[in-house]
C-alpha cells in the first residue's frame, strides 16, 4: 500500500501503477525486498528521538534577604532569611529545602553575594543557623567585595624590563671554591691538603673545626689559656642540680604527680547539630564550646534594613535594574499620577466640590463674590514612608513603577498601599497590581513591602521581591512583570498569606 501511494503521489500513469501491482502480486519476495529498500532512506533520515545536548542547564541558585541594624559594613545585629532555591528550573522553598536539620541555603560556609539594585555591594558568609519563631535563619559575617586584579599594560611591562637590565639592584653570585679561585693550581700540584684563602675582611668571624690536638691540649692545660668571656655549655649533673636547688631555697620546682588524672566526662555541643542546647558527652573536654556567631537580631525592629542576597556557583556579571528616562519630566509625571492613585486607595483624597449653580444673573454675581472669598486649595495629604522605584527588569524593556506608602496614626488605624504599574502607549499610568491593607486585618490581607528586584530564575530577567508582613507571621513573594501583567511566581512558606488581595 505504501508503494502504491508513493507511485500515485509521484504522478505515474495508471498503467504503470497496475503493472507494478501485478508484479507485486506475482512475487511476495520482491515486495519484501522493495519494502526494505524503501524503509532504508526513511530510517536513515529519522533514526529515532533526537536529543540535544546542552550545557546551559541551571545549577543551584539560592535567593535570600539579609536583615541588619546599624551600618552594613559594621552591623550591630544581622541575620539572613532564605527565600527560594532554584533547582532544575523549579523554585523550592529555601527555608525547608534539603533540611538536615538546617536547610541547604543555610549550610555552613555558604557564601552569599549582596546586591542592591542589581549591583554587588559585599559578601556574607554563613557561620551557623538557628530557628526564630519556627523559621530558619542564618548568622554569619559580612566582608567587602574582593578588588579586581588589574593587568599591567605593555608600557609598564616594557619599563619593568628596562629597570631590571639597567638598574642598580644587586645580584647574588655563587661563591667560588678555593680550588676554583686559583684556577685549580692546588689541585694539580699533587698535595693532599688545601689551604683556604684569607678572608678579605679581617674583622669577619670565621668558624674553625676543633681538632684532636686542641681537645687534648685543652684537657691537659698545655695550650694557651681560653677566652674568659667565651660562654661554655656544661652537662648538668646530679650534684649541680642539688647545689643549685640548695643555693636558692625559694626557687619553684616542677614535680610529676604520682596520682593519676581524674577520669571525668564533660558536656559539649555536637559539631554537626546546630542546636546549641543539645548536650553530648565528650571525654576530657570543657563544656565552653559556643556558636561561631551568637544570634543578635530578634524580632522586627523599626530601624531594620534589608538587601537581596544571592548564592550561585557561577560568577555572573552585575545586572543593574535602574531605568534611565529619556525625558526626566516623565518620571515626575508618573510619580505624581501614582501618588494620586495611592491617595484614592488610602482614602486621603478630599470629596469633590459641590456642583456649580446655574448661570443666572444672580448666580453669576454670587459666584464672582464667592471666588473672591474662596481660600486656596489645600495641599495633598502626605504619604508616610513613601518609596518610589523604577526598574528595567530586562534589557530593552520599558519602565516598571513600584510605589509603597501608608497613612499616619496607630497601627490598628493605619492603611497600607502597594502599586505596580507601567506607562501605556499614550503616556498614562497602567496599574498592574494594587494591594491595600489596614492595620486591623493584617492577618487576612498582609501588607506588601518592596525589598528589591532580583534575577531568581537565572535568565537575565528581574523579578520583584516583596515581603508579606502580617501581625504574627511574614513571608516573601516573587512577582514577574511580563506582557502587561504582574503574576505571582513564588511564595515562601505557602499558606494564606500568599493569597493577597488584588484589585
């Protein structure tokens, strides 16, 4: 059937097709051979499943948040909170991923690179980990970024070579043997002894080998008297020790104790367990072993600062997320528009004025008099803790605007707003995400606090990292802005805090 279809599609005449079918019906062996020959080119063209080998598979990449108080270089207290671990293209919860008992993101000697707006600002080494309010956090030490090694230029290398050749730097030469100094004359003279050459410096001390005659003469006293100022070493005898001890009665002596040491067990912490309160019996050791870094930052102090931390096996170049405006006036325009939307969401916009009266002679006169007496419009209500950032989350992409603010007053009466927007084709603000929360219901709808942008997927595209904070718990969420939408990509810990309200 396959051969018939092949002929039919090739445009052969019906007579040729019938003749071929009659030949096939006459000999089945010819059909098998023809089928095999027809399948050979097909098998050669499609050998099976084609697998493409690539070395671009993503490796382990951890994203965390460093929190501290004071200065970053010399913090008063600090800790690092794991957020996510990228493994095989999938984001895993960094707080529980491969926990044995501490998670992999907080294992000892793991190094994080601190980033602010996509630029590296320092390193953080994990020393130990512990739990705070049921969540794992890490403790360690901050250190600056290593300085790049600069290669010398060709001009500098040429100058170094000239200095080496024509400089006054002394050169060390190998000292010649006395036989080499006289050209080997003493060696050819046949005498068995060689006399060393006199030193050029008469005040230079020389070492002489003590001969047997010198030792015998020193014992008999026949030689010249020795130098009285030259110190000599004598072997201490038992009589000398007794006389020295008897001469100085206050001199302390060290005596070996005949009583064997007490065999006592002591308690110290396990080296492979991060729980400092878990005891272990260890012979002959003190119980004063402590953590490498003692936990110091507890709770959520008001002066706490945050920065993104990334740990990756590969060295990747910095990717700044700051957007450069072609017209600086556009930034002020977009910020003012977002502030108006934030005031409306927080209920800070005053109600609209009453409608103007009808245009009559009396009303016109009254409106003129009212216009003269009307006070100026009040200033817009202030936004507390306002934070406005503009990101370029991918090379060549547009601006992504993020604004966060709150109202003043006690926590139960405060309201919080977070806006993520982009400019549209007409230069207006298009809101992609709006989160509004009040202090009395934070457990139902947490407030969103912007941390920074971070490349969590290792694809040179930035995601927005937010902290979701309620009254009793908190989480971290990654949002990807793509094609006019802001979609939630990952939430650490799961639970109800991830289901934030969107308008």
